[in-house]
C-alpha cells in the first residue's frame, strides 16, 4: 500500500520527542562505552595465565557466538537466515574487523598501558572518514579535517613524542599495533553498514560476525589450552564468561537498543567515554602514571572525536535558510505522525475516531516487514529538535510481515462488525503484495509504504534511498498503489506501469477500484 501525501504546513510543536525514552537510550549507550572501557581488566588476568592474544580473541569470539545464538533462538529463529551472496559482509565484520582488531588491541594491552592502547584504538573515526570517502563518496569537509588534525596532535602527546617525562615512550611497533586496532575497529562500521543496507538486523550481524571470528582464530589459537585455563577453576570460568558478556554481548545489545532513539553522531560521542574509563582503570587498578602530556593528548583526541561527530548545516541549507535534514532508521513512535496525515484521507466508513486510527495503523503495520529497511527523514527545527518529515519502508522477496500480535491486542476494544473491514484491508494488501513479489527477482526491492508530511521531503528521501539500494546491489524498485493514492506521481517521475487491474471487492457499480504496479531501474 502506497501513500504519497504532501502538506505545506507541519507543526513541530506537535511532535516533540519523549524525553524519558531519549534519556534512557543515552544511558544505555553510556553503559556500552563504560563496559568497552573495562575490557582490559579481563585481558591482563587471562594473559597472566599464559593465554596469547590469539587465544584471547578466540575465547571472546566463541563465547559471544554461543550467547548470541541463544539470544537468536529465543527471539526469532528466522534471524539466522542470510543470503550466500552477502557472506562477504560478515567475513569483513568477523575476520577483517573483529579478528584483526582483537589481535592488535589485546596485544597492545599486554605491551603498553591501558590508556595509550585505548587512545590509539580511538583513531578509528579517522579511518572511518577516509574509507567512507572512497567507499560511500562521503565528502572530507573542513570539519572532518580539523578532527583528524586534533586527533593526530593528541596522539603525538599520548605517545610521548612531545611533553613526555617519566612516562612510557612507545616504540614504532607499539604505535603500529595500536593503529592496527583502530583500523580493525573502523572496518566493523564499514562492513556492518553494507550488511544493514542489505536488510540484516543487528542480532544477525553480531552472531555471524563472531561466528566467522571464531572460525578465523581457531587455527591460530590453542583451543585445548584455552579450555584448560577456563576450566582451571570456578573463578577463571566466571572471569571468562563475564569477559564475553561485559566486553561484547551486553555493550553491543545496549548500544544497538540506544540507537533507536539517539542519532549516530550523538551516540558515538557518548560512547567516547570508553578511553576515559580505560585510563581510569589503568590508574586505579594497575597504578599507571598520568602525566600532563598524556592528559592533554586524551583531551585533544576526544576533542577530535567530538568535532567529527557534530552535526552541521550544509552550505546549501545555510544559503536557503533551511535547517539540516538527516535520514535515520524509522522509529515506531513516529507512527502517530503518519496517522495525523493519512487518517483524514484514508479511513473506513464505519467506526469512531479511535477505530479509524486503529484501522489505518493496522494498514501501516501490514507494510512493516521484518527487516531493517525502514527509514525516516527528519529536519532540525530552530531549537535543534528533530521534526519528522517523511518515511519509507522497503521489503525484499521472501521477507515476512506479521502484525497479528498487535492486532489481537488492540482490536479487543472494537466491535466485530467494525473489524470485518480491517480484515478485508489485510486480504487486499496481502493479495497485492503477492502479485508484486511474483514479478520481482531476488535482486529487486519493493517499496511498501511511502508517506511525506512536508512538501519536497518525500522526493528527497526516496531519491537518496534509491541510490543506497542501488549501491547495495538491487537492480529494480517495485511498488504498488491504487486509485485512492496519488498514483499519477509515479508516471511523472520515471516509473514504468507494469500492471493495471480492478479490485472487485472495493469497486462499485459506478466506479472501478483500480490498482497499479510500477517498477523503476535503480
């Protein structure tokens, strides 16, 4: 079902974020950063038992794989499903990122201080900027260059090249191993972005990431020695289990959950507490020294990270007096915004106001497939708050949509006679979905829902998402709509009409209820 709605006026005061939920999400992200900063507390005791860097990487990966498999079994076994052609994404996150990052970082922790190891690790944002400029055509702006200069200057102080006195001076080997950890850490963002754009959920990405990481390290680690150390005593077993939970499972889950209500840039800034925590752990537990040069270096590196993540207005927006726009994962709490626009235009002839909103929301949820292909466009108002402007949902051939649980709960307060119309809408949507999916190939993508609340925003969102889908390997975009929607818009914007039919149950003696299926080369 496709809605294209353009309204000239949008009141941001009606759509403020829920402060409590936002605050809780920030706490979750903060918790993730704190836990990542505690990783060194577990590595050193394990290393003291004779485990090598490869052994520790293997132990972390195999335990995390077990925990994530258990979570997937409990949550939804369908999350185990991946496509063979997408294996390279998980090879990238598992082998090129986690294995390489873990090997370098755990080795660095054993040969240098926790604070220096963590700061060198946090050169990752610089690597992300450079790699993204080539892979995703992202611009290297003045802001990004300034962040790189600040981070590099900070590293000079941290490594003791400037201002060092009475503290550890690093060798070339130590510096390169630390920078290797930063590169590996950055590659996770690169490869996971490819996986997310292909529709995989974070649970699936995490499971296969550490599954491949386990397979990649088993040939270099000593599994029997690792098992012997872990089973040496109850204390070592507890340390190993807590190590996997604290350093990987819990922070990955809390960070991902927090991202649902906090933008990526802000989340990265909050998570930057990690090197601070690592430094404090080194001082408190391992009696490491903190000189003024190391402290200044930490400030400069973190300053570079903050600047690199700050949102700014682009030059065109400044010239035209518009605020910045951004595309982010759709937040289900924004469904009421869609209802405000769509309900007056597409409501059932029976029922009260509450039922009309319920019925339309049921239609929306019938277009919300179980994948990560749900997006929204938001615009910052004068106060800096995000204002919902447009949204788009997509689905691949074979994706599943199941709003039954929501319907069973929410429909209890309405008469059965009213609900007959809702079930008719469900049957209609399923019929048209099947019809459209039958026309598609496995490398095609379907636009399932598309709503714009502000003139021009819908086109901006759809054009950008189509470009992303093309970069992700999809060939054609399919969609279906009907005579109650603005279907002529597609004929004027390069879409090819591939099917036009009449849906008899919704037709009347005076007028046919026409349906349309369109496609477009990406």
